[in-house]
C-alpha cells in the first residue's frame, strides 16, 4: 500500500476550511498539518495548489439495475459506480428490493449478487420493503445488526410497492425499537392513480401530464401523514426526494416541534422544472421522475430549506433509463414512461455551482453532499470527512475549471443528459477511494471490484 501526500490544497469539510497537507497511509487519512510544516515522505505526492481537497461524496440514494415498468435502470453497479467516481462520489447507498412474497434477506442477497465484485467505489444498501408482514417485521432487527439499518416504504405505486398506513405504522414501530430509520416515498399513490386514469381518459397523454397529476398537495398530504404516523410509532422519519414547497413546510413544522424528522432533495428539483417536462416531441419524457419536477417557484423553498437545515441531504435518486427504447415505452401514455433520471455523476458539480451562485456556502456543500448523508446513515466518520482515521476517500477539486454537461462526455450508461448544455464552474480532477487513485488528472484508473460493501451503524442523529 502506497503512502500518499496531498500538498498545498484548501481542505474543506463540513466543519472547517483550512490550508493543510494531508497524509494517507494504508487506505486511511493519517494526519493533517500546516502546509510544509512536516517533513513527510511519500511514494506519491499530489500537488493540490489552487484546488480544494474535499471528502468523497456520499450519495445516499441510487438505483442501479432497478427493475421498473418492464425494464431495468440502464446503469449497472459497474458503470454506475464508475460514473459516480468521475463525479467525485466515493460511496453510494443503493436500494435492495424485497420482492412481494419473498424475504428481506432474499432481496438483500439478490442485490449483493448484482454489486459484489463489480463496484469501482464503496457501497452500502438500504432495504425496500414491498411486503410488510409478520415475517418481514421480524427480519428488520437482523438486518440492522448486519449493517442494513434503513428501510424504504412507499405511499405510492399501488400494487407494486405501496404499503398501507397500518403496515407503515408497524414497520415504524419496529424501526423505533431497533434503531432503524424509515425512509418514505411520500405521495398519495391511490389518489394519484385516480388522476392518472382521468387524465388519460381526457386524452392527456404527453409527459407534462405526469407532473400535473402528481399534485404538490398530494406530496404534502403524504408527508404530513408520514410524520403523524412516525409520531404515533415513536420513530424517526427520513422523507426522500422532497420536491414541493408544501412538503418542505410540513417538514419544517415537524422539526420546529423537535421531532426526529429529516428531508432529502435532489439536484433535479433544484435545477430543473415542469418547463423541462413540457419540452416538445416527447423530449419531456427524459425528465419523468417521481416525485415529479415542479414549477420553478418551488426551487426557492428547496434552497431555503437547505440553508435553514429543514432539508439536510442532497442525493440523486439516480435511476437512469435511456430515451431510446426505454423512456419511449410511454409514447402515447405518460403513465408507462419509466420513472427516473440520471445524475450520480453530476451532483457534486451542480452543488458547487450553487456555491458559485451564492445559494449555499462551501462548507454547506460538503455538509449536504458528504458529511450529513454519512451521519444520517451510520457511515461517519469512516466516510464524509477528512480527518485522522477516516477512510482516505478524497477528491482534488478544481474550483476554477469550467465544463459543459453533456451526454457526449458523461460516463453514465444513458443516452441523454438531464443537464445537456449547462455550463458549470468547478470540476473533479483526482479521486482517491480508500487511498487508491480512481480518477487521476481526469483519467479513469480504477477498476471494478475495488469497491467494498460497507456495513452501516444506525443514524447518528438519534439518541
């Protein structure tokens, strides 16, 4: 194992910004010191002058190879984690899926089979519970013990993933007792299905109607209901992919009461809108995801929530489907368009652009993209920071470089970019994962199988 020294950079964590040299050995950060103050020797020296030295990103919401609507997300764990590395993310937390009638363990085993030995960066799993029953409730504590400490439930997708309020309450009760964290897809799926049926009956089939039937009020109602169920159960709650200002208000009200309620948003809700869904010639299908994109006026509430800590995490919900042959399944019926956007490669850059634009500070950038997701999902301080003892997941970031996002240059296995033509200030230059260089001066030098499964402890914001 080589000894690496990173010199001359501005080290940015959620807590500090300091010019420091960083010494790495045996895959871990060993020490930080004032520039040039130590006569350290190393096998490899990386000059980070005029650059930022930041923790590798932690993307706590990805869906590699997810089955959906008769097809599969187009990124495998190999292609998706390679793309993540290109974008400065060094840990993903993906969602293993329990199939109806199967055990949680069987779902987890299936996702290990997909991922083990194939990832370029480290990975962990959440568990999607699509069948809450006596047997699966008994399994939950065992999964927590084995490092899968978060469970996703759905108030949407009747007949596929939806859990009713009674099932949700029971799962929350078990989570509250065992230290598990319930992650909630908060949309009123039964009401949405009525609106979908009515829209199609009126001949409203274009992609823009996907956003129109998935009303912001139905996201807010489900968020409110999830919060109240969590209060009854005495359990914490993490609401995924918050997109509507009304849902942010529900989270803010709960947090003002001191409740252990947390919220995540995604870059697509911060940078895209229903204008994209309305693009002509079926181009809007590229932007179909759930929760849906909202009118632009919702963006201000999301940014404000990130600044006030009513929203704590920005993840991608990376779930790519190619336009050709996959998104096109919904031509003539928006309800058949596979739901999901590519983004695992773009998150760190887009959030740095928000720093440049004055929406957030540099430290808040690292907090919402690295440190807080690591704390939220029991990975900190192994992940999410640069400190002695932490894994040497380190990114050399050039804040002065400019780049234009495009499908022609990205590394995700998908035939379009949701941010095609957008110019960004800032670019990943070099990426280390556990001390090994994965991206070297904008060249990929990693390999499938370097990434290892990381068991997680419980949410560090509880107890």
